[in-house]
């Protein structure tokens, strides 16, 4: 969709929302808020990141007030340069008029959120917008503030609050537009469809992703998908590479899926003569080429960068593998990409008998 068409679509969707009567909006807000309050994810959240509703947006002030009365941790955003910075508040009286007239936290009586105090899976973000679809597509207002925030924090669950008229068949999205995990209207809570289904992977990649679902870490999943190239058993291979998951023991360094690529090409094309400088250079060239292919597709090869994490090291305790885990983390797609890149490379560079 061209830029002018996108602008026209945005205006049309905003007009649909604004054409709702005050009575219709109030009734819809009441029904939607009731859904939010009874929603298990909302009830279990330990940090609520609300936007402060403006003009005809889906109302959040009642939800904010209710959460504050219950003693919940509540934060709202303030525009600082090109970024959204969420500040903890304890009262709506701490809000002052800010960016484009939207209420923002007064920095004199509110402090920025420290995300390390709360488990990532217990953070719930509510995002505004002018249009949404059932696959999590979101169209904002053109500033990109929430896209940048969600890019930095892909581990947070993001829900959009909307009126039913804002839910369309397909929202025009660019590659930088971040999807939401669900859309909540006065009529329903719509969980986003699995966007990975839009990507078609080969048999090796599908096997690697299945192994990850079984509980193997990212490196093990890639390595075991190519198990027919080695003499070792599944158990032996899994033990050999178990240290590399989570960016090397959850140190969040080189992505475990990328480490899996390196292990596989070492087993297939590797050298053993310590004096064979030419062989060493040839092999390092393979490593760099494959790392470049992965980086080109995903923007990085470092775990914390791919996950949008700010801390260099995370707890050694792995997260529980739930459906929500697979939805919020890009690991499944990264594993699929790694195996796909590797399979293509092997097809291009036929190895000698292993």
C-alpha cells in the first residue's frame, strides 16, 4: 500500500471511531473494561503499562483508576524525544498535559519504571491505535512510538484496546510495524493468529522447530535436525551442545541457533590439522558467510539484541515453555531460519561423505 493510501486508510478508520456517538462509546467502554477486568492475564499481571486515552480512543482512565485503587503497579508513557518512557504513578492527579495535549506523568512526582523488578511474563502493555486485525496487525498514528517501544521489549505481552469498528480483515503493515498479541473490543478478546504460519519452511527447519517445542534448547534443536550427518546418538549430540542454548548458558551472547549452525558446519566441513592455515581460513570464511546470512535476515546474531534485552546476562533459570512463551519469543522463527539457511548452504556446497 502506497503512503498516500495508508494515510487515507488511517483517516477513514479514525473517522469510523469518531462517528460513534458518546452513548455508543460509553457503552462499548463499559463492556470492554469488564472483559479486561475478568481477563486472567490482566488479573495475574504484576505491572500494567497503560496509555492514557485521548479524545475518541478506547477509554483507559477507568481501568487506570480501578487498578490504582487495588494497589496494582501502574505506569503510563511520557514522550521523550523519539521514545516512550513509562513512569510509575499512584494517582491520576500526577498527570499533566504533554505531547500533543495528551496527559503524561509529571516527572516531579513520578519515577521511570524499573523493568528488572518484575518478571517479563508478568508485564502487560496496553497499546492504542486506529485499526487492528485478527493476526495482531496494528496501525498507529504515524509516530512509531509504540513500534519502537515494542521493538525494544518483545518479551512483553501487548494487548490493544479498541472498538469493534476498528477491527478489520487486514491492516496494511510495514516490516517495522510491531504486531500485538491480542485485540480487546466490547464484543470479544481476539488472540492474534500465529504469524509464523505465513512463513513456509523446509523439512529440516520444521524438524528443528518441533524439537524446540519438545523442550530442547535452541542449539540442540538446530543440531539434532541434522542428526543424520553424524555418527553420535541423539543423547550424545544433545549433551555435546547443551551449553550453547540461550546465547551460551543464558548469557545472551551469540544466539544458540547460530551456534547450532557453526557446530553443524564444523562436523560436516571442519578441519583437524592445527598447521593447516588454508583450511582454517576456508572454514572461518564459511562461519562468517553463514553468520552474515542469518544477520541479513534477522538484523543480528547476538541473543540479547534479537530479543530486545538491555541486560547483558539473565538468570540461569530457563522460562517455562508455555503457549504464551512461544508467542512472545521469536526463538521459534530464529531456529527455523537457522536450519533453513544451513540446509540451503549444504545444498549449495555438497559435502564429502561424512
